[in-house]
C-alpha cells in the first residue's frame, strides 16, 4: 500500500488521490485526455498517446500494425483503422468529467484533507483537427500537401490520399526550409556585395565627374586666355596703323596750314600793291610779286594728297565664321585635325 508523509505523520493515500492515480495515463503520466481508448488487455490510454506510440512502432504502415501495452507489455494487434479501431472507454471519460466537476466545485467527498492538489489535465498545445475537434493533427497528406488527423485518413476526405508520418515530413520540409534560408542568405550576401559595388561606383562616378568638370573649366580658361591674347594682338595692329595714318594726316594738315598762311600773307601783299596809286611804285613792286603769286598758286595745285581710301580700315575685318563652326561642333573626344578641316570645308560650302 502506498503511503504519504505529512510532517511526521504517515498516512495512507486518500480515495481522491487513488482515483487520480487510476485516471492517469501511463504514457504521459497526466490525467487522461479524451477520447480514452481501452486496450484488449483492459488497460486505458489517451488515444493521442496511443497514436503516438503506434506511429513510433509503425512509421510507414497504415494498413495495420502492432504495439505493446506500456503497462503489461501485452501485444496489441491493430487493423487498418489503427488506434481509431480501438473502443472508447466512455465509463472512464464520465468518471473524469465527474472528478473535474468535484474539483472545480471544491468538493472531494472522499477526502477531508484540504491540502490535496487536484491533478490538472494535460495542457496540449498541439493543433487539433477542424473536422474532428478532439483529434490531434498527427499525419501529413502527401496528395493534398497539408497536415491532417488519422480520422480524416480513415473516414474523412483524405481516405483515398497518400499520407506520411508527420515527423518525417516535418524533418524533410524543415531541411528544405533550412536550405532555402541558406540560399536566401547567400543571395542576400551577393546582393549586399552588388550594393557595395554600386555605392563604390557612384562615388567613383562623382569623383571622376568632378575631375572632368575641373579639367573642362581649365581648358575653357586656357581658350579664353588664347582668345584674349589674340584679341590684344589684333587690337594692337589696328591701333598701330591708326596712329600712323593719323600722324601722316596731321603732318599734311600742318603743311597745308603753313602754305595757307603764306598764301594768305602773299594775297594781302598783292592786294596792297593793287591799291597803290602811283604807276612807278606799282611797277617796281609788281614784277617780283606777280612771279611769286603765280608760283604759289601753281604749288597749291600740285600739293601732296592722301591716296583715295586712305582713311578706310576695312582690311582689318576678321572672319570668324569657321572658328564659330568649330566651336559650335566642339565636343568631347575631338582630337583629330581632320575634324577641324571638315568643319572649315562645311563653312566654305
């Protein structure tokens, strides 16, 4: 007889404790979970525990099989229905319901010890079948590619389907998912490497573009400097000829002024001679005066004059059309002189 110690007092187990022991499954060691099946040897098991035991002994056999009772080691032979072919022990299930009601109501008619702790039912976290609410999902339908319960295989919509143990399919699909994760991680690694390459390429493009802009600016600054230098040289040529012509014209103007003044003075002298009343005095002065007046008049007719068009500066006209064409067509990579000649040829046409 089992006994319990409470402090220093040794007492036999209470009736409720004995009942709890009788209502415990020998596999899960917890209170029976309905449905409860009775074996040919009259021992009881949770049908879920019996199914797990049957599957562990017969992983690939669904047309029958055997397993031993965990209590007495009696060999239980099952038909094609498996554990679902075993009878349910409704009496034990009713006793469990009554026991739970007594515990919930604070009863315990066979025990006066308030310190007894009722046996809690097994807390099952496994998913249950939607069509058979009391059945755990314990097999996998290969045909429909979905987990299901044994009742669905025997009597339900999967009775004509090919099924496989849930554990084996679980291991296979878990391995497939693990391999897929490895492939995904490797793919992510490659994408990260490509992303790093793209970022490096972006930075390289920005750096190269900055250098190209700087080089282009320097080229145009040099071109501006060449144009400014050439402009200064051409302006200097125009200014030089301008000074030469202005100097020559001013020299002629000065000479013309001097002769004009001399002619004016001679004119005044000749007029004064004409105004003299005495013939003798006039004749004495007129001979030399007449000759001088004629010579001065003749010299004015042959006076040096600027050439026609001397004042024009048309020869300093600069044709820039061909240069404008070249500049308009200027682009990256134009390093061949033939391109410059082609541009000049297009302009001439």
